[in-house]
C-alpha cells in the first residue's frame, strides 16, 4: 500500500512540473513580415524581439517575408499554418488580424499573435495594438514648434509636410488626426501639405515630392513611407530642412536634419508577449492596447544629437508635453 501511494506521488510531481514549465513544449515560431525586414524599423524590431525571447530556450525561429503585394498575404499565412510546424505564428500590421481570423477557421489548433493590430474574441488569436494617436501627436507638436522657430531651416510659412506611402485605416483615422492635433495645439494656423508616394519603397518619388513641397513653403516633415523615407531625408539634408522620424530612433541617420524621433518599443513588447506565450501566460482571445503611459510609445529626448541641435526653448516645451501624455 505504501509503495502504491509513493507511485501516485511521483506521478503527481511529474504532472505538476509539466504544468509549471509549458515553455518546454514550444519548438518552433514563425515570424511573418508583411513586407520586408530591412529598412522597416517596426519589422526589424519584431524579428529581433522574437529571436531574443526564444534564444535562451533554443526555440527555432523562421522568418518569412511577405513582400508588398497585400493580396499574397492571406495565402502565405495559410501556407505557414498548413505545415503544422509552428506553435505560434506572429506578425505585425493592422490588416493581419482579420487574415489570421480567416486562416484559423481552417486550422483551429494554430495559435496566432499580432502586434499593431486588433481583433478580440478568437480563442486562438491575441492582438496588441499601440495608441498611436499619442505618437503622432508628439510628432505633430514637435513639427509645430520647429516650423515656428528661429532655426536656420525654418521659414515664415506656417506649413509642414507629411509624406505617406499610401492611405490605410490607421493612417487616416489615427495618425493624421493625431499629427494635426499636435500642430493645432501649437498654433491653429499651421497647415499640413499631405502627399502620397503610392508605395513603401520609391525613395526617388519621395524625394521629388519633398522638393516640391519645400518649394511651396514646407520646412519640416513627417514621413510614414517605409524605405521611401530615405528620399525625404536626403532632400531635407540637401535643402537644409527638418524631419521628425517615426517608429525608431533616427537621429544618427541625419544629424541636425532629423530633430525629433517618436518611437514604438516594438522589440520590447514583442519580447514580453513571446515570453508570455512560452510561459503559457498569453491571454488568447483578448485584445490589449499599449500607450505612452505603459512605456511602449515615447519621444526620445535623451539622445545627444537631439540635445545638440534642438534649441532649449523647444526642448523645454516638448518635455512638458511628453510628461503630460505619460500621466
């Protein structure tokens, strides 16, 4: 009888260990990039965050680049799920959750994680979106301060430029309104010259648009156009104008030209969420929103190049705005 009790205790111990260490069951994670990794800070950080979280446990990571043809993405994600090889498929893009939702109908055991998107109620999908209105607002406020300043490249026209790759819901409903709100809170008379590249890679066209906009009075720019942003940066450098960088620390890409950087801490949040998944703590079926208050959206003030090239009065005003957003 005593031997039987000991045997049951051993089995119970094994079961308890299994429940407390679900990470040992995770073998492979697929990272789907809706575009390409290189040149896109948000996708570079996504990939890096997954790899850093998985490294300690020797979990295999495969990164699949989906390219820029959005029509290909649903079948590509479906093909990844169809392999049955991956414990988790992770991606980042506002349009991806709906694709994951459709794919999950055919593959009900597949788990999905999407950052920078929102979908609630599917027991196999967890999404984490950012409150990007905060990010765009800080960019707009900084742009407004610069265009009204006495900085060498600023002019008397109350006009800023915004160059985007293409229209999409988050841009139209969140980013543009947030940027305009920031400008308006500096001075309601500041106008926005908005131009569309038409894709995420044509730096030549972005440069041409920037040149035209500068000739029409814009002296500071926000570019949300992926790899095409390089054309905006180059033209601003050539003509002595300014740029607010978006999604990552861009000061060292063009010192003195890039005078502000708003960031999404995609790598840090990706690391947290993948670690939660590995530990069996990711709340599938839920959609969470992360903001400046949570520490995942910010404006970089500490960089030496920001401190060097931006006038003290602008830095002081920006510090107040940033602190208020984080309250």
